[in-house]
C-alpha cells in the first residue's frame, strides 16, 4: 500500500510540474508576441514634427544709441519781488499767462512816491537858483577883492557860500534821482520771455520791499535733465543730439542737444547727471514732463537683426534656433543694441538664415520641424 501511495504522489507531482511548465511557456510566448507587436507598432508610427514659424535674418541700417529717462525743466525760473513798500493797485497777469521781456506785470500805488519826486524836483530847482545867486555874487566880490575894496574875510565868505551851494545842488540831484527811481519801481515789469507760474499776492495787499509778487519761468528753450549709467559715460559728449518722447504726445519725437555734463558721478547710483537744451518755440512742451530719451552715440551702420522674441536666455548665454532643411540647429549668439522690436546680432548669425520665432521653446538640436506658412 505504501508503494502505491508513493507512486501516486510522484505521478501527481509530475503532472503539476508539467502543467506549470506549460503555463510558463505560454506566458513567455505571449510576452514575446506582445513585444514584437509593440515594436511593429512603433516602427509603423511616423516621426513627430515640431511646428514652428521662422523669420529670415535681415541686414538693416541702424544707429547705436543709449536709452534713459529724464524730466523737462524751465530754462530759467525767477521770483519777481517788490523793490518799494506800498499797496498793490493792479495785477495785469495771472498764473499761466505768457509774458514778454519788459511787459508790465503789476503796479503799486504811486501817490506818495510821485509827491516825493515832485518835492525833490522843487528842491533841485531851488538849489540851482541858490547856486546861481552865489556864483553871481562871487563874481562881483572877486572883482572888488582884486581892487582891494573888500577884505579877504568877505571874499572867503562868498567862496564858502558857492561851495555849499554846489554841494546842495548835488544833494538835490541825488535826492531827485532816488525819488524818480522809487516812482519808477512802483511798476513791475517782466525780466524775461516766459510764463507766470504762480501769483503770490492780490490787489489791495500791502507789501514791503522784497516781498515776492510773481514766479516766472522761461519755457523757450527748455532744459532736459537726465542721468546716464557710468559704463555709458564715454559715449556721451557735448553737442550730441538727443531724441525723446513724452506721454502728452504719443508717437511724436522731439529733439535737443547735450549742453552740460556734470563733473562728477554720483557714488550711490553710479550715474552721471547731464542736461540738454530743447527748443520750444510753440510752447507745446511743459516743464515737468517725463521723457523717454535716446542718445545716438555712433554713425548709422548696416548690421544683422532678428526679432527679440526669437532669443532664448540661459544665464549669460543667448541662444536661437535656425532651420536648416527640415531640422533645427541651435546657435549661441552675441547681441548688441536693441532697436524697438529687434536686436542686433554681432556674432553667430548670417543674413537670410531662417530664425525660429515661434515654437523655439519646444526645440532641441537636430529635432525635425514643420515650418508653418
């Protein structure tokens, strides 16, 4: 019985091993078949293309320039003050009024100053009459003294009277000049061509000598104040043309010339302050306007340019992709100045090469591309 049991066990184990081997073989065949099928499917799939748009590199005539910002300032700013005491009788201008050199701006009550002038004028006439009488008497007594008909004391007395009369005449002249000048200063005139920035007094105000009355600004020409980076200072010179725009006139350019370079660079900002003179005959530009400035530093030249959108930045490295045949090629380039939407390529690109401007972020070296038309 034990022998039969052992034989039965061996047969059972043998059947189980045969079944397991068969299963393993079947699974192996299935895996191999699946692998072969996948390889066939992969081989059957077409290679994927990356859609891109290109732009042919161009040679354009460009002129290198520096970019900065600045502010328009009045060429001159003057506080017109009173030179005499008195009550404001008239103010003939208001804030914003355009004025010319010598234009009457305001008047101070002149009544007291006119009376003083008249009194001084009368005193001058009296001094002249007194001198005339003294001089006539001097002539008579001088003749008598020569004939020894009067004493030396009498002659000396008339000489002294003449000297005193001459001094009194000079004093009267000076007094009249002062009174005439004070009378003239009751009228306030503009010292420049410009505009009234601020009116500081009103009619009826009593003012003292030195009281500010009006603030005037000269608006033709204007000054354009700006700063330039320390590294760009060498490209800036007196007389260079500047072109700028202001928000008040979108798309319109204005011009000026560099007139002043400050003698020092600001240590904190590492910038140099500069100034340009801007003609403003029609007074369309206003002091205080914010300006975007271009300063041309070299003569115009031909150079290769590409759209800024084509550039890929990797730290300090700038890359682009060009299409050669149906494949993308990576280029490391060196750029120069920017000109609006375009940038100058000084190294790494030639004219007419097809530069990828859309889709370059999906590219790598040698990838096949489909150029969209």
